[in-house]
C-alpha cells in the first residue's frame, strides 16, 4: 500500500505532533501492515528494517489475539533495557510504531498514541477512498 504525497505529508505532521506531545519519544513511524514505510519522524536510518520487523511482530500479535479469543489486534508493547517499542493498529491497513525512552510515562504514551493512530487511520482511509475501488488513482 502506498499513499499519495499529500496524505504522507499529513501523516508526517501527525507523527511530529505526537512527538511534541510525548517528548520521551525518540522515533515515530507509520507503516503499512505488510511492512512498507508510509512516513517517519525519527533520526534512525533503519526505518525500513523497523517497518519490516513491525509487520512480522504484527502477524504474531494478530495470531496470538485471535487464538486466545481477545479479538482484533489493537496494540503491542515491548520493554527493552533501553526503552520501549510500542505498536498500535491504525485501521486495518497500517500501524503506528513508536520508540520511547525508558523513563516514558507508558499511560501517557498509550493515550496519545491511540489518538494519533485513529487520526492516521482516518487519513489513510480518506486517501484510499479518493483513489476508488482497488486503491488506484
């Protein structure tokens, strides 16, 4: 899935607003569910690798949620020694992945990320609807 340039610009703006609201974020990435970068606001040059790994983790998380009867995937949080990686569903076709410092307030992270993921989902849905059936211009 690709999005038009204007949608990419709007998604990037949302990522920047999110990072302003949660200063402990060190990176923000919107990607398609199959691992293609849609927009990123991060100093890391490994956005494609993060998007691909997110897609792999998403597949496992979706299967785990389904197998355990927990319903559709909503979010995944990984806590590492040096911080957090959080992934949120952004509609059916995309995800929002965030990198945060270990001192991040996880409750605030969830609150703001959930809002942003809904906004990003809306931007993507609007963009795809403009393209018509099959997502083509």
